């Protein structure tokens, strides 16, 4: 098994960040993988850009999808989860997390937490 990363940009409050971490933990727990570390940062590792510079469109998305709601408790963050797993397992976990973040459907919908996969 190799170390692999899942990375996401999020625009979320503390409850939303916990929900996303729970999605990842559930996806990992149902497969032969283990989490060996996790970081939630205001900057993108290895980049000079802040999360605000990289993921600012997520805040705009939330404002459009939630007009009149206060977003002051939300912030742009970079979530990186370090996993020990095979490439095949990593792909399955990533797909499961993405589907959980914003389930596809035929009707228009909004994501609970605006996100971008890295």
C-alpha cells in the first residue's frame, strides 16, 4: 500500500467541515484503507495562493445558491486526507466522497457544502 491524498477545497462552517470529514471516514472505513493524517488549512500546500485565491468561486457559489443567508461562519479551507491504500481503493473512496458531497440527480439542487476536488 502506498500513501495517497484526497484533497478538496471547501466553503464550510465547522459543522460542514465535520460533515465532510465524516463522509471521508465512512468511505475509508468500508474499504481496505486507513487514514494516516488529515489537515485543514487556510493555504494550499506547495502553492503561493491562499485558499481564498484558489477557491473564491465556492463562496460565490454559496451566495448565489443561498440568497439572504449569512455566510460569516463559513470559510474557505483546503482539506487534505492522507490515506494508506491501493490506487484502486483510492479511486473508489474519492468517487464515494464526491458522490456524497453532492449527489447527482435529475432535479436542480444545491450542494450542502460547496467544494472542489483537488
